[in-house]
C-alpha cells in the first residue's frame, strides 16, 4: 500500500472530499486500461461499476501523521 492509502485507512477523516464515478476496466489488450466517467449516462452505467474516489484530503494532518510514524 502507498502512504496515502495507509493514512486514510488509519484515519478516514483525513479524506475531506469523495466523489462517485463509473469505472470501466478494459482487459482486452496486453496492458489493462481503465476509464473513469463523470456522467451518469446509460452508456457509462452499462460499461462500468460505481466506485468511490478520494479527491481531496487534509494535507496538514496527513503530513503530521506521516511524520509521526
């Protein structure tokens, strides 16, 4: 896990803004690709699953937590 994921797991209140997005993963090629859709169109819904994205955090508290460990 990376540092931000670990910090959010230890203290979920560090994340100050979340958004729901539709996510589509394409495994047809040698390299997997993923697409995030902002809209709630039927096409986006049919292609992907709804995922929660963390889009903002309390950076001061994050850095303090990171330094304390």
